[in-house]
C-alpha cells in the first residue's frame, strides 16, 4: 500500500504531520549514525589521508577536527531541539531563513550525502581489493546493491543491525588500541620533522573531521525519532564525541606502535610517505596492524570492512532520501518522491532515487579514477559541502537567536564560532583541492541556486 501527504498548498505545510511514524529510539539513532561514521573504515581511510598531510601530527589533527565538528554539532543540537521535522538541515534553512536558501541547502546536502556515501563504498571495496585481492568492481557492486535494498526496505531493519554491528566494532577498536599501546610501550609522540604548512595541516583537519561527521545523518531522520527534541540532540553529541575521541585514541596508538617499530620518528615519517600511493590503498595503519597482529587481524578487518561499507553508505542513503522526501512534501521537487509505503514507513521512491544517485556516482568515480584517488576526491568534495551546510545552519541559529539577543547570547556566540571554524576549514580545502574539483563543487552550487530561483518564480514565492 502506498500513501502520500495531502494535496495542494498543504503539502508545503507538513510541520504538523510529516507522514512518517516515530519509531527510532536513542540507541538506534546513535548506532545508525555511528554506522554512518564507519569507524574502522574512517580511521584506515580518512585517518590515512590525515597521516598523508600531517604525519605524526595526525592525532592532533583528529582532535582539532573533532572540536570543529563538536562546535558545529552543538549548533545542530540547538536547532534539532526546536524543529523535529524530517529533512534536518534543509528544514532548518527553510524554516528559519527562507525557502530559497532551504532549496539550496537541500541541493548541497544531497551533494554531501551522496558523495560521502559513494566514498565509503569505494573505500571499503578498495581496501578489500588491496588487502585480500577481492575483485574491486564485484565488491563495490555488492555493497551498493545490499545497501540499496536495505534503504528501500526501510529504516528499522538497518537500525537493528547497526546496534549489533556498531557495538561489536566499538569493542574491537578499543581493544585494538589498548593492545597496540601496551605492546609498543606507550610511545606517544606528537613532534614531527616534516615541514607542514598551515594549509597542509588544515587539509589534514578536513579529512580528520570527516571521521566523526556521521552525526550529519541524524538530523534528517528527526521525523522518525521518538521524543525527537530530546533524543536527536543527545545522539548528535554522543556520536561526535564517541567517533572523534575514538579516532584520536587509535591514531595515538598507531603512532606509538609505529615509533616502536621504526625506533625513531624520522624513519617512521619516511615510511609513512613511502607507503602512501595515489593508486592503491597502501595504508600505513593496515601495515602496522599486520606487523603486530599478523594474519589473525584479517578476519576482524574483513568483517569490519563489510559492515562499514554497507552501513556507512546506507546511513547517508537514508539521510539523503529523507531530504528528498521533505523537499517533495514542501512542493520543491516532484510529488511522487513523497510517496510512503505504509507497511515499511518508508519513502520508497525517494530511497530509490537516492540509491541510484549513489550507485551512479560510485561507478563513474571508480571508472575515471583509481580507488584511492576516487575516495580522496569524493571525500574532500563531500566534506566541503558538509561544512557549507553547517555554515547555513550556523546562520539559521544566529537568525533565530538574534530576535532575543539577551536570552540567546550564548547561542549567537556558538553559531559565530562554528561559522569561523567552518570558514577556515573550507578555505583550507579550496586552497589544497585541484581547481577542476573545486569547479565541480561550485557548479553544483550554481545549479542549486538556479533551481531555487526558478522554483520560487514558478510558485510565485
């Protein structure tokens, strides 16, 4: 059975009823979002990228990245307490700024979530190809199909799986870090002989900040969360701190293990630079793990990669489909995208379109670029888009709070700080990213702006 929202102008006023049942608990939100972080995959991929640019300063980059994400997350924390509709960032901009900015935010979020999901698919398949010589295209196709099927079936089955898989993976990463620190004698060192520029460190922070940004998938699901004004904000902060601090801890453990293995940080840095290639997932993190654990690490790594590949892509697929659904309910994209399967409580057509987008981007990127290069490009572009979405959220909170400046002075300061940090990260990314990829990102922004203007004119808004 398929249902849809009411017709006519009421479609754009779905704040009273978004059509989706509230079925997600805090625990399910937390682990579904943690699945969006894909902790092991993020540390071995985004962590590798941070090491590529910052060397032994990677843990510091991860800490700075976590603080940036936390500040931005606190902005979303405040917004999610006030607005609990499906759509998240799109809904905030649409409600608190203007419908034009809302449409543009929806376009940017779709760019962010679809490219981020694609990056995780390619990253997971690429590492399995490098480590276990499993055919890259077959693995990538399997991940994309599995996550698409789950997205179309609905959110509840994937949330239950995320609770199980996420708990297991958290335990593995914590135990792995403790063992590495113990075996290496706790040789923690954040000094470096590399001449790292501020722009390089900023780019490392950009990738490190990508590790705990799984919380970006929570807000669009607000309309399906129980007691959303309480559970969504709590889940946002919990996921950021868990993912970010776990990344800092494991990168410190990796530093300690590498320094013990190579005896000096100079040799260790040379190894890091020699290991990383733009044509293969030759991750120093994985090398260190094999040196300390041998073949016994292979099965846990393979299980984690499969889980992370599917859950990471699925989390962003579900989030992007909810943004499409919300925009459809508001009348800004085709009406069929708001159709809901009453049995699964799922906007199936929006999920299908989102799945097709992720599959198309993944296959095109992996065809044109090497797996690692495709991952880095998609990861960098999506993170820039994610930061821009947060800039708009910062402005939303500032605009909302400025009306009662005395009462909400702290929120204005929070939003302003987040705005400055996000602007710094975006600037670092623009400086370090190849012009052709920057042009691709800016081109999408222009398309979104033109679409927003055309839609507003057509509806007389």
